[in-house]
């Protein structure tokens, strides 16, 4: 982000408002995380439904966590808009909206795999486009909270304290550790598998953790060198993309524009061109399925 653009953002949302948004995002993420970690029913009692396909699941805990988050937002900032994965869009009267994924990595959560997180972003409208100004990705099972505020850097809070984040310096694709994910539609997964087969021999290795927000945060803290995924939603990346950006990385679509519904690509600026070039050769966008 250029200095001029940052100053423009701060003309729209002042530091006192950013303080309030940041504090509320942390409070809401912590409350939802506490619920998810400590109030999960037993496996045989956990209510599970499906959404777009039989493998696209939602649990009662997704919905309960979102209710906790939205209740706090409406208590302290009743005029803000809310975009939540489970509850849809609620219009607001203020220039702020919240983008919420109450449980990113639901399948992991269902199977008691600890890679899942609460993702919360606060956004403001800048030149007709919503831009994240605060992002919190809280993973209580991993005992990690990644967070960022526009113009102020990105940080990881864990058992060792607070660490300022920097993306990796790896610029050689052949030596890069990458991550990706897969959609819920069988035909799309088949296409994503073909892209994976193209990419696998061209990098050091590829991981698939099952939570897009955590993948992006691992790019921000340098544990991963790059990431791509086709078809993830706004709530999957709204907070984590800011964290990557504030850690010195870039998050884009295939053309270098803002990340969108087609594909999200994250890396440091030195690795990004080669990663994008190979994803194009590997037909990352597939047939549009």
C-alpha cells in the first residue's frame, strides 16, 4: 500500500475508529473461539447439516459462533453492516462492514483436526471498493492469533508472546513450499487435481491444511512460501489477506487484481510472478465448473 493510499484510507476511518474496530474484532474472535473450543458437543450429539454438496457441511457450532460475533458487533456498533458465512448480509448505515467466517475449516473441526479458525475483518469503502482495515484470524486449538491493522504491520500472538510477521524471502519456485485447497463440487475437485499434478513437480512440496484463512496466515508468517486456491469466498480471505499484505506479501487474483471468487493467490513479490505463470499453465481456473 502506498503512503498516499494509506493517507486516503485514514481520511475515511480515523485512528480512534481503528482502535475500536481492532478491539472489537479481537473480543469477538476470542469469544467465538472460546465457545468453539470448550462448548463443542460430543461427536454423537453434534448437529451437522449440508449446504451446496453433501461434503459441504455446517454444524450447529458454526451458527452459534456467528451468533456470538454478530451479537457483540450489534451491541457496540449497531449501524455497521455484516457479511457472515452462515447468516448472510445485513445492511448498515455506517461506512463500516464486518466480514465473518465463524468457523473456517468446519470439516477439520468436525473430525477434531485442530487446524480451524475464527476469521473477522472490518472493512471500509474506499473509492467504491470495500477494503479490510482490521483483520483477526484466531485459532484457539493451535493457540495462535494472527492479526493486522492497515498501515501498522501484522503480528502473531501465541505461547511465545507477540511476533511481528514477515513473509518468506523464497523467490525460487522449485524451492517453495506451497499450499492449496479444494472445493466441494466433485467436478471442480477433479480439475483442481489436474492443476495440483502440474504444480507438484515444480515446487518443493504442497500442503493442504483445510482452512484457507490459516493457510494465508502461514504465508504471512513465513511458514509457507505461497498459496493458491480456486473458489474461496470473501469471508475466507478478507481478514487473512490483510495480514499477508501487512506482512509484506501480496494477495491477488490470476491477473494481479484484488483476490476474488475465481482464485486467490498469495506469495512474496519475488515468488508471485513465477507462481502465477505456472498456475496459468496448469489451468488453475479450469473450465469454470
